[in-house]
C-alpha cells in the first residue's frame, strides 16, 4: 500500500511528463478489466494464498501471463510514475515491483501445490510481461 501511495502521490505540481504517458496506465486498466472478464467472482484474493475453491484460469490474458492483475497494477503505477517523474514516485514504483514480485513467487509455489498442471502452465507462460519476464 505504501508503494502505491508513493508511486501515485503528486510530489510536485511542476515537471510533469507528456499526458500520453497515461496511455501506459490506461493499458493497465484495460488489462485488469480483461482479466476480470475471464475470471469468476470470488476467485481473487488480495493475499497470495489461493482460496480453497480457486479455479486455475488459463484463458484470456492468462494464456500469455500468469499474473495479469499484478501486471495491470504495475502498468498503472508505471504510467503515473513516468508522468510525475519525481524521486518519491520512482521509490514507490520500486516498492510496488518488490511487493508484487514477492507475492507472485509465493502464489506460484502455492498454486503449484494445489494444481498438478500448474508447472506445465508456468513453462508455457510468462510471469508478468510476454516474451520478457
């Protein structure tokens, strides 16, 4: 939460980037909406521990990345940070990246125990960004 607040906080009113940088954030919102559309209500959890009745979703954006909701958050914060361009915003973005990365690693370990097919799914998908990471 601290990282999100720092990444989005308007540390200064001057020195903003080009408004087109908000297209990065818009892409994050679109990805999040698409991920929600391909999931089912109650399948999400703010904690990395999967709910007992969780289903493994492998369609929509999940065909390419294992954590589209985390990627969505990262894109939203990246767009804001690039627009603001203040040291505190970059610090916040770094904290968000660390938190989301840690959650993803823990979640993947737990999903691997819960779903026998999860390891094969991991081998054919990317964690956050297709063809990169």
